[in-house]
């Protein structure tokens, strides 16, 4: 899964990915930096809207357009790559409403066991160590995502998105059983093109990103509280 991520220098997207001509960014990058983005919060998303590639803030928890009240009783901040085509919820968006989510790092919790003493007796307990994962060059990258636009009775739009996850690479497999899909820049156009209905071809893009350009390090449990923000979320700690 992917339940937390980092976006610090949002406007650098325009420099880092020059081929992405964003006709409009509106206020998409206001409110940055974000060191602990969490589900239900609004974050910048790049998508094609009305024939134009734009950056917009969207809620990180996909609400289907057919929802009666703008809510959904399901966990939809992630979408599993392997079942997108068969999912009644996600399949329509996989076919025609795909997006990119800019990020500079993400967090995952590594589970292990430790022996502690409780009332004089030794006991094995589960330990969850938050890990920060990013590119070694600390550069921007793009998650593959899906988006939906729910409208209320007044016709006001409330866009939302989900991050697609896949099987882990060699780095991530030591931390978790899933990882977010990070798309290579050469596939951006193909992914964002809403006229591209070739879902079989698109499925081939939803694979784990190579491990070699990535790094992971332990961070403080401070990041575990979604209300906590700031660079201390990414500070390295000794995990031993």
C-alpha cells in the first residue's frame, strides 16, 4: 500500500519534466511543502481535463462519480494494479481517467519482532518502523493514479484520486509486500491520454520501479501521526 508521501518543491515539476506542458496549474501547488501527505487530504494531481493537461488539487481518497452523497464506504486511496481491469469500482477510471501524482518520497512501515520484558517475563512483540523511500538523487517522480470527479446538485466538482500499487522491487520487498507504481517519464503521454483505451497495454506499465535508483532509511515515529508536519518527518534515525 501507499498511505503517506512527500511533496516539497511542487513547482519544480515544470522544470523536472519539461515535456509535460501544463496549460494551467491554478492553485495546485499552494500549501507546499508537505512532508506527511495523508489520505483524505488534497494534493496536486496532473490530469487531462477537457482536452488540456492541468494540475489541480484533488482529494486523496477516490469518490466514484456515481456516489449519491459524495462519500464511499470503502478504502479507495490505493488501487491494486493486478485487478484494475476487473474492478467494478476502478475499471471505468482505468479506462479513461488516469493521472499522475508528483512526489519526492513516500513512507512505509517495516514490520519486525522484538523481545521485551513485561512484568518480569520475556515477550515477543511486533515492531513497526517507519521508513522513508526516495530516489538517491532526491529528485521528483510520478505515481500512477486514477481520478474521479463527483458533482453535487449544484454541479460543483469535487475531484479525487487513488494511487496505484503493485508488487515490490528488491528494495521494497524488505519493507513491505506492496509499493506504489512509479511511472517512467517516457510513459507519461501514453498514461495521460484519455483517448487511449488500450488497457492491456497500459497494464504493462504498472510494474515495480527499478530498485537501483532508490534508497530507504528509517525515520522517527513522529510521522505516524497524520497531523504532524515538517522536515522532521523525514529525519533519519538509527533503526538498530
